[in-house]
C-alpha cells in the first residue's frame, strides 16, 4: 500500500516538475505566440507602408524645393540691380 502511495506521489511530482520546467524554459502556448507575432508583423508592414509613402512625399517636396531654388537663382541673375533693390528688405 505504501508503495502505491509513493508511486502516486512521485507521478504527481513528475508532472508538476514537467509543467514547471516548460513554463520556466519559456514554452508558452504556440497559438498565442503565433498570433502575437502575426500582429507584430502586420503592425510593421503598416509602418513600412507609411514610411515609404512619407519618403515618396519627401522626395517630391525636395524636388519642388530644388526647382524653386533654381528658378530663384535664375531670376536673381537676370533681374537688373535696381529692380532687385526695391524689393529687398531694409
């Protein structure tokens, strides 16, 4: 009888130890982990799309600035000095 009780206690301790070891080593529920990672991937894809759109807009703005700068330089070179002076700040 004592043998059966000891075996039963050892079996319970074994399953508790296995459960504790799995939690200690980081074996979480794979479904939850997968869903979390998929959510992270979706978030990163959205951020990447926003960054790409922002980069395209910034490139377009930079091109517009370069064009305006070239036009300003051309105007400055081609306008006589007297006309430029009347619009210059004091």
